[in-house]
C-alpha cells in the first residue's frame, strides 16, 4: 500500500498563507450606454449637472462619515492613539519587558476535573444526540448554559445569543472558581470544554480528548519556542521575556469569517500560517476555487488557520482571563450603542491582538543587547502601534490561545464536506477506496488505529474495555489522516446539515449499543472513577489525574447553570431527559435509540 512520505504531518512553519480569490467582474458597460444616453437627453444639462454634483457631495459625505465612524470605533476598541499613550520610540529595560507578559501560573500537577458545557436554550432531539454521545462514551454529564436566555441581548443580531455563549461560560467559570458551594468549587487547572449543543457528536472517550489537548499544547509550545529562537539569532540570548505557553485550544476553519462586519476585527493578516504541509491538498493547496454559488466548497483546498468556535477547551484560569477580555469588549461596544453578533469573530479579535503582541515581542527580542531593547512605532503597522502602546501601559494581550490545526479534536465539516468517511481500521481496502474517492494525493494517509485508542484497549477497565476499536466504524478525515474525537456537523451546502444530523446517527459506532452504554454509564455514576491518569515527565511535578465533577457522585442528570441574581446565588439545577430531548410528537427515545424498547429507565 502506497503511503504518504515519512514526516508528512510534521510542522511546516514557513508556508505561505491562503491566496486570495481574484476574479474579473463581468463588464456590463455596453448594456447601460443606451439607457444613460436616453436619460441625458430627457433632462436639461443644468439640471443633470446639479444632480450629479449632489450625488458626488452625498458620496463624499458618506465616505467621510464612514471613516469618522471607523476612527471612533477603533478609538473605542483600542483607546487613545500610541502617541497619546507612550513615546513613539525609545528603549525599555529588563524589568519593563518582564512586566509586559502575563503572570505565569505554576502547575504542580495533582488532581483535576473535566467539565463539559453546552450553550442551549430549548429541548431538541439534536441536543439529545449531542448529550447522549457524550454519556455513551463516559464523559461527564454536560452543563447547559443560557437555558433561559438570561445572557442574550434581545436587540442584537441573533438576539445576542452567539455572544451570550462566551458570557455564560465566563459566568459559570467565575462562579465555580469563586465558591466551593457550587459543585465543590474548581481549581484554575481544571479543564473546561465548551461545545456547540445541537450539531456536535463525540465518538471517542474523554481520555483521548484530554491526551490530544496536552499533545497539541506541547506541539504549539515547540513551534513558539522555535520562533523565539529565530528572533534571538541577532541579539543577546538572555531576552527577559520567555516564550508564551499554550493552554487554550479552539477548533479551526478554512475560511476566515466573519471579519469586521460582525463588529469585531480579528486582524487575520497577522495570524500565523498553518503548520500543515504546503502540498496537503496537492498542487492546488491554499487556492480558493472559483465556485461563485458554492461559498463553502470554494475553500475546500485551504489549510485551516482561523477560528471555528464549535469547540473551545482550556484550563479554567486561562479561560477566565480570556473571557474577561471578551466581556470588556462587549461592554465597550454596548455603551457605544453598537452591537456584536459573532462569538467566533469576537474571540478571533482577542487572538489577533495576541498575535500582534507576540510579533512585537519578537521584534523587541531582535534589538535586545543584554540590558535593553529599542522600539520604534514608525516601523509598525497602525494596528500594531496601538497594541504596543497599550502593552507599555500594562494591558494584557497574551492569553495562551492556539488552534487545533491538525483536526484532532472536533473539527468543522464545513468546507470539508467530502473529506471524511466512516472507516474500519481493520479494513485496509476500504481505507484505500475511500481515500481514492475523496481525491487524497498519493494514497491513504492513515492505516493504523489512533495511538490513544490502542492505549485505551490496554488500560481501560470500564464499560469500553471490550470495544475492538479496529472493527468499529470511526469518522476519519482522509486528507489529515486523522480520526477526530468528535464530529461538528456544520456542513450546510445542499442541505447537508439536517440530513446528516438525522441520517448519520445510525452510522456512529456506538449506535447498536447506545441504550446499553447510556444506561450502564448513568448507573455507574455513583462509583466515581478517574477519566485519565497522566504520569509526570517533569521533576518536582506530581502525576496528573483527571476526574469528573463532584456532583456526578449523586446526580445522574444533565444540569442547567442558573446565574446569580440580587436575591439568590448561582446554582446547577438538574433537568430530566424529557426536558432535554423532547420536542414535537415523536418520542425522543424512539428516534435516539431506534430499538423500539420504549423510554430510558435508570435505576
């Protein structure tokens, strides 16, 4: 079997970013000439000239007002100009540079908890499928956020429900970190996972997700370290700013949308290129396809390098800092009478500012002489000048956010509609045929079971210990050669999303065992067992053990987070399965299980 060359998916840091799609617009000039000539003959020259000058004036006024609004918007977003905040050039010493970075959080290992959050405002069979896919695989029972819409902005686009996704996550994290009465409290090193509630299915156990989270962070830290080392080549080696460390992962998108029209400005031009191979999709890699009426598939050959917010995963402490930054931006916009409508673009703006801050740090590093660095705002782009000036006043821009470039967690299927297939790893012929059908260059890029599942088979003592992972169908992205932890059904072209949410459910490997797995996992919740043990590889750091939340020792239901009010504290309220799943006349358990055995019974 012909395979991709060794090291195909190693890091490639110096690849070019996505090319733009430049097309010549149709020329309709000849069609309008006769109409314009007739119109001119129907009015006097004086009147027409007056109208023309009025139009010119209105256009000029509109342009002036637009740029004035844009200037005001930038001023509200970033504050005063660099010249108002700091000298345009100068030198900064060791102590100032050290203060520019975030305060490091010491991680000594020990016990952690994993929590799953889903933003959802009403029951639905698709919400039920997302939740039950997690339950069947042994994930902690999810907590639903913004269930009553208390974080919405009714006057905003989408009623502000997308922005509420981040605000509600911040609220529950702050409550958990701030008090022990809510589910036993939380530690800043606990892991929180926010996933879209109505179109995401898990297909591999929580141990795999946790292992991949740590592996992606380690890979990112190595890339960042190399970038810092390159900047040191012409400077002293004792630059006082250590390379940032990643602690938050967001899933990726092939198209960098939305942009400033959402009310947020992600500054995509400053984002790093994808570290995936430059020939990943063959000779046409990173070329936007000329598909005028297919806005998703036109990006099929683009290596993902921007955010899709279908999954956000990180430590509670790091997420709190990031989400506080988002909240400040939301409040600034609200006070100005404007609105934001995309959580994705808002988070992307925070990432874009982080990347500009990192870029400026590397520039400071190139001028470090052992005692100080030189800076000159005139050499920076306008947006970077603002970031640099605000950094010198003490504002934080580094949050340890990175992307899942490898599609190993829960990647989006939009713009990858035909790139994946359900494959049994024991069937090499099926893998070869699926790769050929998808158009993967040079044949199959994966032929062996994911390492984490091999480890799972050797160490798992629970309900999944008897699963022969090589013999069950697992959704695999054939171009990445990766079997992701879950599937994000946001492929919308040709009505694919509703079709797949209904028709692909029976393709999931656990479907024939779903009732058995769900029942067994819910019944076993009284006996809490660790989700994953990770031996420490660092001297002085204890082994890390991940556990489900404390409530799962006695609560066998999904919970709803209710934020604090003036007269009552925040709380987690259990909700029954009908409250999560039932909408319409068809009993939810008939569609979910498809076995004709009636309601779900848990002792």
